[in-house]
């Protein structure tokens, strides 16, 4: 696998009171695209007092190189339903036994 980045993306991000960002609107090829999106959102009255920022995201391939994983966490996957939900990216409703 290559360690070269796949590509950079620029996103409009809503920033909460703690400085945490939530990506909104979708990826743009450049900062100007994000600026335009923010202007449109504000002019359409959809900003609702939110604070916005530009998030530059660098995507790169996974290498599989890491320290050992938490085997106990893997063991908490109780049944096939849990594994399917987590594999599908649905972590919200999983509660370990």
C-alpha cells in the first residue's frame, strides 16, 4: 500500500462551543468552494447562528501497521447482529454486556 495521500478535501464545518467540528455540506475541491457554500447557507437563512470554519481533510490509505489491538474489546461482540451493525458503521446502539 502506498503512504501517499489519496487526496485532500475541503469541507464546511460547523464549530460548537468547545471548538469541536462537525463536517457539513460535502467535500469541495478547494477552499473557495467552501467559502461559496458558507455564503449560500448564510444567505438562505440556514446558518441559525452557527459558527463555521473550513476543515481540510487529508485522506490516506490504511497501512494495517499499528500496536496490538484491545482483544477484550473484540471479545465483547456478543452475537452476529452486533458484528453486522458495527461492520456497517453503526456504533451508536452497541452496549457491551
